[in-house]
C-alpha cells in the first residue's frame, strides 16, 4: 500500500471517529438539554371522528335527567358548568364508570328528523343506562330532556322530544369548562380512617385512569397512596390508621395519561359533604 493511500485511510478513520463522537454528543445533549418526550395525544374541542348511535331521553322535558345519576355527581348535574347538558350511556361507553366525566358532541340531522338542527352539542357522561336499547346497541345515549331538545331547530325542541327515539351522530371531544378548576366533593361516608371523594370538572379527557392521595404530615409522609374507584366518579382510600390532613391528590387522565397534582387541596378541617376547589385543571 502506498504512503499516500495509508494516510488517506488514517484520515478517514479519524473523521469517522470524530463524526460518531459528535453524533453521540449531539444526541445526548438533545435529550438532556431539551428534555424531549413524546407528546400526549390530546382530544380536540370539536368533533372530528363521528360515529352513529341511538338516542333517547329521560327525566323532565327541560331537566337534567335524574338527580345525580350513577356517577355520583349529585345535584351538580343541573348546575353550571354541567347545566343539565348531560347523558346516561350504555355499557359499551360507560365501562363500569371509568368514563364518568367524559365529554361527547352529539347532533342529529334533518334526514333523521325534520326538527334536527345539525348543530353539535356537548354533553357529559354522568349516568348509566343499563338495559333496553342502551344494552342492545353498540352505542346509545340516554340524554337529559334539556340535552335532547338542544339538538333541535330553535322552537322545535318539544317536537323533537316527541320523536322519543333517534339516530344521532357522536364524537369524543375534550371537556372545556371555561377556566373552572377541578373540585373534590368529599363523600358523606368519609371518616378519619376512610376517605372518599368525587372528582368533578376535569377539563381535557374528563375521565380518570387513577387517583392517589398523599398526606402532608404523617409517618407515611411523601408517599402517594393509590385510591380505588369505589363507583362512578367516586374514589376511595381505606387506611390502616387515622389519616393526617391536609391531603394532596394526584390525578391520571384516562385518555392521554396526563398527570396533575392538586397540592393540599383537602384542608385540616375537612368535613364529609363539603366541596373543595383546587387551583389546577388540565387545560
């Protein structure tokens, strides 16, 4: 091999080593300096993927269906921000209460009924519809009277409700409560050793995959204790000792798995039946 060729190979080897070292350093810096992480898949506030479902309504014509429903929201369903725009849902979408709080847009169009406006209206899952068409169909919304009528052309809501049963279109969307923060309603059965709470008004996904509680001052300080879904939107922690408030509560959303912490949201002086508002929300 000639001297010139040998030098050429030496230069090529040196260039390759420098290039690889530079590439590794760049990737390391990119990961460390920019903390790159895969983005969560977020829901849109407007429906994009529409599907077909059946729809009925229940309760009073202008009302909120039932007083509370199986998710545990109580009379909050008739008050802002729910404002009676709620729905019971069949088993396929209720998922044993895991979808309590999820938001959907629903609409009916004129070829389905002459009084349909075609405008999408947002509703929140607050109740379960276990039988009849709710169980028979792949997707069924048992809407409040107010929500069912809201799909109508102005002034024709009663005529639409008189139809009784409709085919509608529906799409999963992000919940948007116009800046309202998440609230925690302490269940009436709570006591110092067993704490249950209803989580309300989660923006974004609306539904929850997990909830955890942390005491501020106790022998277990600094440890998150997972809560169990008791029923609907009610989450419960049964402790082997007297819990020491204040409590912080961590939420993990179901759809995008985003985590949010409401620090010291439950005060020392908490009482069953009280509602405590946090300073945080997902949007």
